[in-house]
C-alpha cells in the first residue's frame, strides 16, 4: 500500500515505458513514483482537485486535468511544470 495523498485519489496511470506510476488527487497534488514506488516528483499542481493524469508516449511528460478548468504539462526530467 502506498500512502502519499491526503484526500481521495481520482486517477492513476502506469507509464508505457513501465518506469513510472502517476497519481492525482483531490488534494491538488500530482505524484510520480518510480518502479520501486519511491517519489520521483510531487507538486501541488492545480488550484482545485485534479481529476485525470496521462503520460506522454516518451515517458518524459505528464499531463494533468483539473476542476480548475486547466490542463497542465509537467516534465519528469526537470521536475517542473512546462506548460
């Protein structure tokens, strides 16, 4: 069992490369875990609950969608929001 979020987890996805697991939650947090389930990247990414998460085909980026009506793109490599 992985405990990281403070509120309901709304979505999670394994990357196509098999190296990462991303989860998003009502706590407005995006968290990316590695294959050992250690946190690689975590950020309060939106102003409201994050409803969905998706990896880019090359496993370098994660997209999140939120109730704040924004879609944001995050880089796993630089550990930051890029758009």
